[in-house]
């Protein structure tokens, strides 16, 4: 089995049996499996290993693997692994460690063809024949101090004379990635440029390595998983069989936040207690108003969060986008208010009750459209992940707006 399949299988085993399963993995494959595991799963497994096992595990770690897992390791283990590296791997690790985990400088692959810009075609072809590096379609040229000067396609080398200087075959305006670029944006750039890999350059234009399509796919997958988990207030590094207390504490925080928002909505409902006592039908119909606003708002929120992630939403187009979403909300509000009002009229034989819920539906769907645009934009400006917090705030806003509109109109028109 591949290391990622083994890691997934291990994470599917309860903690009490996981160490026993770990012992059945060949020593030569253990580090690869550990790297593929989720952060919390990795931490829980390492706690079950003694010092000798850990030292043996990190005896052959390279810079790329250590950078990948360093954030989930205790500092003493990072130091242990670093001390066992050779000089080249230590240099690679130190270069990558200065970047955040979401910057492409931390993701670079060092298994690439690098040559001096002064070599000739025949020498470059020999270099290519000796290489078995995947995702290789170019040779990266550097000057004498390691600054990147350009790339030469392998196809161009094969069609050239052996005595020609390689620098004469460089592809003009070959794109590159700044090491501080967000890794998801780097993946999007790689897709847009239609190259197998792109060079990663630091602030001094030194070549750190390359970012290839395999890494891009991994970054995109992790981003998608993070968004899915964040919608439930969870971390993508969470272990399926994490200890009960830890899991309860993680989820309990979001339950507490949700409880506070629920009490806030209940407080607004209590203002209309007298109305509810006299018109019981309003209590029966309240969930309809809240759910319609919640669904409409979540649709807009999802659209805006995606737009923010792709960099499509700016100050220049925000007002146009808000205007469009309000029109969509108004059209849907009118359409569904007529249907819901008609159903309520038939159900309760009360024309005025039908008018009340119809108006409340329109108001709440419009509020949902407004909130679905503004809430994620404001959270993004405050450097708060809108995918993580937006849905909680949006639900609170649409619930309160729907209840106040429905019960307020009921008080005015029915009593």
C-alpha cells in the first residue's frame, strides 16, 4: 500500500489498537506514513512511541518532510530531526522555515535540474539523462551566486546543436513564483500558466526550488478539506479517534457560541410574548420565516466566500455585486412570499395572517442577501476566516431579522 493509504488506514483504527498496527509497518516506510498522517493523528501516535523509536524514525528525514510536519511536532523533536540532517538538507530546512505554512516558499521541491547559465547544450542533455526527477520538462539556469536567470525546455535542448550555449535557448518571460505567495494562489497560477512546474524565488531572486503540479493538487485538496471542516467549526487536522475530552472541548466552544446566538434570538422573540399568546398561529409559522432566510443567506454567503478566495471581489465591484444580490433576493422574496402567503391563507383561513408572513418572507430574504454579502467581506477585512465564522453570524442575523419582522408585523396587523 502507498504511504497515504497506510496513513488513512491507521487513522481509521481506534487509539488503543493504533500502536499495535504501527508496529506491523516496515521501519523503512514508517517516516513516509507519519508524514502523510493528519497533525493530531501524528501527535497522538508519537506520544505512544519511546525515545529510541522516535530517534530511529527521524534518522533519515529530509527538509521537505520536516517542513511539512514541523508545526505538529514538539520543538525537541524538530531539533532532534534537524541535528540528524546533512548540511544540504539543513540549508533547505532553514530556507523554508522562514515562511509561513501557507506560503509557497515552505512547499518547494528541491528535486529539480539546476545548471549554470554558462554550460552548453551537450552538457545539459547529459544532465537530463542522468536525472530521474518527476515533473521535469525544463532545466533551471542560475548564475554563479545562485540567482535564477531563466528556464530552458528539454524539447528545445533536443533540437539544438550540442555546442550551443544553453542560455541562448531560454524561454522568454518564463513565469516564476515569489516565495511569499499564498500556496493556493500559487496553485491557481500554475494552472493558469499551463506549466508542469514553476520556479520559486526569494526576495534576493535566489532559486529556492520549484512548485510542481503534484504539490498544487495537494494544496488544493487540503484547502477544500479545510473549508469543509471549518463550516462545522472543526480543524482539518482533527483525528477521527481523538480523546473524548479533547474532541468535546473543541466542539464545545462552537456549541457555546451557537447557544449565545440562540439566546439572543430568543430574547427578541420574548419581546412579542403577548402577541404569541393571542395569535398562536404565529408560533407555528415562525420556523418557516427563519429557514427561508437562512437558506437564502447561506447561498449568497457561499458565493461571496468563494469570490473572496479567488480574489474576484474588490472595492470597485462590491456595490454592483450587492445590488445584484439584492435584486435576486427581492425577486425570490416576492415569488415565495406569494406561494407561502397562499398556503397560510388556505391553512388558517386568515387573509391578514397570509399578508403578515408574505411581507416577513420578503424582508428576511432581502436581509439575508444583504448579510450574505457584507458579513464575509467585513470578516475578511478583519482578517477573520469568513468560511469559519460567517455562517454562525449569518444565521443569527437572519433569525433575528425574520422573527422581528414576522412578530412585529403580526403585532401591528393582527392585534
